[in-house]
């Protein structure tokens, strides 16, 4: 378990010291931000922070935990791949719905076809 990390440690030991000596090419100024712009938005703390934990935890559970917990005797690698595909597909599919449910805004034009018959 430890020897798998040795090549990475050796590469880092060789690559990092010369990288510290590379001169900075960007001049500091008012356009240089140390903090992303979205951190000051009021929805960041109320919506993004509480939901981000659950979003990343559910994807990690599908990738790492479910194939180990749910024992499948026939094609276990295909089953694990299918779990990952369903998780990623659900994440992609829900993004369109999430854009339409933005607070205080009308749904995007791409959603005029939903719900059917409206």
C-alpha cells in the first residue's frame, strides 16, 4: 500500500524545488483577487455550503461505497461502472432542472417544453 506512492513522491521531490525558483509573470494589482467573487454572495453560505457536502458525498458513495457493499457475483466491474454512469447521468440531468428552479427568476427558455402540454 505504501510503495504505490513512492514514484509520486520521487517525482515531486524532483519537480517542486525548481518550480519554486520560477519567477512570477503576473504583476499584483487591483485585478488580482485572493478570494473568488462568489464567496460574498448571500446564497453562498445559505445554499451552496450546506448542499455541497451532500452532493459530493452522494457521488463518492456511488463510486466507492456501493460497489463494495452491494456484492454482485455476475459482472461486478460492469455493475460498478453502471452505478457510476447512473450517478453522473443524474447529476447532468438535474442541472437543467436546477437552473429552472433558481429563486426569484423565471425558468430558462430551454424549459418551455416542460411540463408537457403547457
